[in-house]
């Protein structure tokens, strides 16, 4: 079984997918982390976010894997380095949608994602999993939530990590990311026709996971 979970920024994809994979004993692949890793490497290597050829090379050369850490945390190891925290900085969040628009970056990362899925029993989350990466997935979920709800989640998340970013700034950033993700020419954020939509507004991750488990059980 391959399970694809898509949705916009802040909809709860990563948390839900990680919990679901843990309960099922499946491998978890966070494709957003892969784009973030390329963005982080570009920013720390003085590679311009607008240099598509250089970004494509970074994506091609990227060696990335996901490991299970303490308390079931998913560790992101990129080019031999633990970047789990570094890829979640506000600076990376600000530029990742631009990097994700680069055709060469998407091509190389999509290939890596399909290779990971080839092992079977995978829960993979992102923005184009059910439509482009794994259109053959046996279960497709599309998570959504209001912009305000998604911004609140990011506000508390970044505040807990010591960043001082206003709620309004998060609302503005998520609104911009939604537009960029939905309007890009290659693999835009869009709901697969056969995906089940779950509005996570007002729901905690465990409630969403239970809904998905119910669907898997045929409920």
C-alpha cells in the first residue's frame, strides 16, 4: 500500500503522515523536507535562489534519508548532515516555494521520491504526491484548513523554536505560498480527483489520523 497525503502549507500533512506511518509500521517520506533541504543548501552555499542550473545540480547531487529519532521524531539527513531543525527556519520557509518551481529540481526530487516509494508500504506527503509522484497510490488524502488556522499553527510552532514572527506575517506568507504552489506550471498544488478531502480546521492530528485509519478500514 502506498498512501499519498497532499495539501497546502500548514494543513498538518507532516504531523499526520508521520503519526499514520508509525501506527501502520510504514516508512514515512516527507517530500517537503527534500525541497527545504535543497533550499537550505543553496542559502548556506551562496547559491542564488534564481540560479536554476545551480539549484538543479544541488537537487541532483542531494543524498537524503529519513531516520526515526527519539520520541518518534523524524530526522532529516541531507548529504550526511542532520538538518532536521535547520530546514524549518523562517528563511527557508520564505524561499522554498521558489525553489520548488524549478523544473530541474522537481524532476530530480520526484525521481528520488519514486525510488523511495518503490520499497512499498510508504506514507508520503507533499503537494503533488497523488497527482504526479504516486498517481497509483492506493489511498489519496487531501488535507486542508483555513488560512487563519494554518497561520496559527505556524505561529505557535515558530514561537516555540524561538522565532519572533507575528501572526499577520504568517497569514501573509501562507497566502503567498498558496498562490505560488497553486499557480506554478509544473506539478501545481491541486487535489487529485480520487482523493478524500479532510478539513483539519479545529481538529488535532490524532483525530485526523483516526479518520484516515477509518477510511483504510473501509469505514
